[in-house]
C-alpha cells in the first residue's frame, strides 16, 4: 500500500485538493443559486474564479511541487494556469448551458457533472503542460 501511495502521490493529492476545489466551486455556486436571483452563469463565473485561485496554489505547492527561480517564471506559470483553466471554464459554461437551458436539468446536479469532466481535463493540462518538470540540462 505504501508503494502505491508513493507511486501515485501526485494523483492522490490532486484528487484530494480537487475535491476541495470542487467543494469551493459548488459551494460558491450554490450560495449564488439559492440566495440571489442572478442568472446561473453569473454564479458559475464567480465560483470559477474562487476555485481557480484555490486550485493554483494547492496544485503548485502540494500536488506538482513546482519550483521556479524567477518572478518571470512564476508569472508565466500563473498565466499558463489561468489560460488553461479559462479553457475549461468555457467547457463548464457549455455543459451548464446544455444541461440547464436545453435539457432543463437541475442546476446543482449539472454543476456536479461539469465538475467531474473539468477535474479530469484540468489534471491533464496541469500534469503535462503547466507544471511539467523542465529539462535542466545545459546546452
């Protein structure tokens, strides 16, 4: 079991912090859905911003142990993170629009569905693009 945990540490931590990020996303969305008369897309946008901020720092520090040597590298990483999260935000908007506006499904149920899809896609972006280990060889 210890070998399994060691081998899959990044995935396990991603799932743990992904759950936290999902709780933030759904929690913020639910607050806006239940306590305001705002359109569900506004709640989706605000929930996205809150969850991306949580996700960046937890992924950077604990999941992918990303280090950088300059402020420029930090800002590139942050910009890349937000860029790819913006792509998955648009996925969220489409999933919510299809589920709520077209299929007339419950907004909170659709939020759960969209979070499953987005968590998987975000892991792929984070692991293989945003926080990938840079080649440290000197030319």
